[in-house]
C-alpha cells in the first residue's frame, strides 16, 4: 500500500496509507491530516487541498492542468512551481513515499 507523507507547518511528518487510485486530498481527509479540507470534494472549485509537492516527486506527479493552474492562480496567495491541488494527484504504486506540504494559510 503506497504511503503519502504530509509535512506539517511545524516541520513534523505524518505518514498515511493511501489506496492506489485514491487522491492525495481524500487520503488526507480520511486520515484527519490538518490543513487539507477539500471543501468542494475534488471538483476543482475551492483550492482547500492546495499542497506543495517536494522536489523529489515533482516530475513523477507532473504539473497542473489548465483548469487546475487557473484555480491555483486565482485561489491561493502562494502559487509556485511546486503547487498542486491534492484532489488532482492520483496515488499510484510509483508514488509510494510522495511527500507534500499542505498550504492552508495560503487560501484567499
């Protein structure tokens, strides 16, 4: 079972078991990870699952699609090249160990 690591604002790591096919947002919400709310349920309309993907995994995860990039640009104050919406990152076996940093303080 792949694991996703969520880095807290205090630098602590929280490792969560994720199911293949599940997304980063659902795994976080299901596990009570602070900082990821997922208000819209993954419908690309809220950005409350904004994360920064660590360098090591950026190529594997890839960049945001056009709609996702537009929402990030409009919906968060600290949109960077590392930004993704957790609802748009689908867990695969290859992403075992994926490490992300939730960005709740960045919501407008």
